[in-house]
C-alpha cells in the first residue's frame, strides 16, 4: 500500500488545547499589566513614566486578549490568530515596559513564553519574524530611554534578551515541526490501519468459507455472511443477536478442545441445510476464543469433479488416437467390401450401416475432445423440423427399436435455430437412448416423441417419454458428472449433452410432466439471436 506524502511542516489544523493555553497565558499577562497600572493601593513597581499612554494600551491589550481567546478557537483562523496575537503581545509589552521601568525585566522575560509558543505553532518565517520584531522593540525602547536620559538596562542584558528571543524561536519551531510531523504520521498510520481493518473485515465477510468466533461458553461473538447462511435455522434473530453454537457443532468443538484434532467427516448443522466441514483454530495463545471455519462440502465436491473432468479430458485426448486407428481400419475395410461384386444387396446394406456408425463414432470422439478443449461450436442455420425428421429416420434404420416407437411431433410449420449439427445430433442421440431405456412403464414398449416448437421465443426440441418420471432428488442431480441410476451407465451422457448445448448458447433442462413421464427440453437460440463468444 502506497503512503501519502506528508503535508508541509505547518499544521492545517493547529492543536486546540495548546492554542487555548496560549490565549489564557496572554490574558493572564494582560490582567497583571492592568493590575500594575490600575491598582488602588499605590505604585507597586514605581511610578509609571507615561500613564496616559500606558493605561489605554493596557486596556486595549486586555480586550484584545479576550477577543483572541474567543476567536482563536475557530479552526480556520487559528494560525492567523496566533501570528496577530504575537504582534499584539510584542507591541503591548514593549510600550508597557517603557511606561513601567520598574517592571521592564519581568515584562521582557514574559515575551519568552509568547515567542516560544508562537514558534511551536507557526511556520519558520512568521516565527522568526516575531522574534526579530520583539528584538527590535527592545532596541527601540532602549534607544528612547537613552534619548530621555533615563536609566537603561545594560548592553549585556539587552544582548541576552535578543539572543534568547531568536534562539527560542528557532528551537521552538524545530520542536514544533517534529511534533507536527509525528502527529501527521500518526494520523496517516491511523487512517491506514482503519482502511486495512475495513478491507480485512470486507474480505472476511465476503469469504465463501464461513468464519465464526466462539468464546468459552460456546457463544458466537462474530460471524461472517457465509457462516450465517450455513447456520440455517440457527442464524441470528431479527434483532441481530447471535445465537449459541448449534449442538452438533458444539460437540465437535468440545472434542477439538480435548485434543481430538484429527480430521472428521462433514456434519449437517440444521435440517434441510447442506453439509459443512468444520475446522478449528485457536484465536490467541492465552485465550479461550476459538475460530471455527465452515467449508461448504458442495464447493469441495465441485472442485473434485472439476479435477476429475480435467483428468478425464487429458485421458480422452490420449485415448482418441487409439480409438481412431481401429475405427479408420474398420471404415476402410467396409469401403473395400462395398466394392466387391460378390456382396449381396442385404450385406451391402449392413456395410452401409457399419460405415455410417463409424462416421458417427468419429464425430462423437471429435465432440468430446472439442468439449475437453473447450472448442467453439460451428453453428449453422438449421431447419429443426427437417433435422428431427432425418434424425428419426436415421435412428430407426440403424438402431433396433423392436416394439419401441420413436416419432417426430412438429407443432409449427417452420422452426429455425443456429446450432452445430454434430453437437445437436449427439445431444438428441443421448436423450433418445435414455428415453428408450428408462422411459417405459412396466413391461410396455417405450414410446418416445421428439417435439419441435417454440417456447418463450426460443426454438425448442422436447424429448418426451411415457415412463414413471423422475423423483425430485434424482432430478436435482441429473446433470452432475458421473451421476447415474444405471449399473452400466457412466454418468457422463447428460453432462456432455448439457455442455454441448451451452457451447451452442443453448440450454438443456429437465421439465416435470404432471401426467407422468419425463421431458428433456433443448432450447436453442434463434437465427438472429446468437452472439459470438
């Protein structure tokens, strides 16, 4: 994180307490001067030299001190008030020490405090200017005394005062500059710490992993958003109060505190909630506070599936070469047999079927590899009515339907869509194959229909059967990889079919049929709705 540059040595807002103390000190000096000039008990420090000048100046100094004490607390005028206050101090004290010769040394010494405080609060130039003006005031007053023939302070005393004024102004500025730099740096560090705290709080709050802070009484003191979601029914009440730890999680925490720190299986915190994997850590070495991390097991499962599918993609790429070689040999041998004059028409028809299935198998291999490599689909403008009719004829001629039926249902005169024909053919093959195997009621033959139509401005192909349908728990997991209800299934058919639909900017979904049976709907973009990706 980058640091901001420090502002200039003078403060943009001077410390209010120091300014107030400075104003009260000035007011105290003004009161003392007025007491010396207006006391009813006679002269304390001798007879004033020019009372007609000294007394109005003393009153002006008193009222000016009161005005500066009030106005000086305004933040935007503090620095200017300190400078003008210094000028008033120098002027009033210089005139007063000329009028009160007996108090000249004490009054000259009182300016040491004024100049030092002003130097602490001001920049170098105005602070040194005040010191120079105070020194000049002493020199002018000393000259006036010499001209009037009165006793004056010695040159040594005068030199010491001038030296002290200048030295204290310099040292006061240096000390004030260091104090201001320390203050600004402390404010900057405080702002950075506050920003870091907010960033850390935001990160923890938005983590997908639930984070809880639990005390020794198993009370949740802090929880992020993910933890509140995972707690389910044990979530906070409407007033924001956090509940006690759920019993099943508290039991796991007690075991961890007793030393059973080996990894255990996931738990279900509340009824209807997903399973979570709890992990524990001590917050501080000498504290009973514990950190509880709740990992969503579905996220872990998806990561495992992703790794498995990635490994399967690499394996299929290496296996493709081994499959293509015998497939090419079968295809070549079929072509040679078709050229033989001794082949009967019936056998030639069988050779055509072998040749077609070799081409189809090769297309499936290409589609699976393209899916593993995330290759783009090559969409074409397809007349779905004609495409489904050809597909049904092809499927019926190459597959043994026996007593089962497969028929197209065309609800619109013309339905067009953009899709890759190879991908669409593979998707329909998977759906029809599943419907023929699982979409039958008892021992009755399967009846499968491919219905082409429009739904919400999308071209759709519905694969319908008259089987028992699917329970909700099974329907939720239909498109997960490796999920299957068949002993001989791989659990990849519907997953690959859905990915192929997504590659064509379409969608494959299961639609429940109220009257029984199952419906798998392929939604495809229209001819003008597909976008490059």
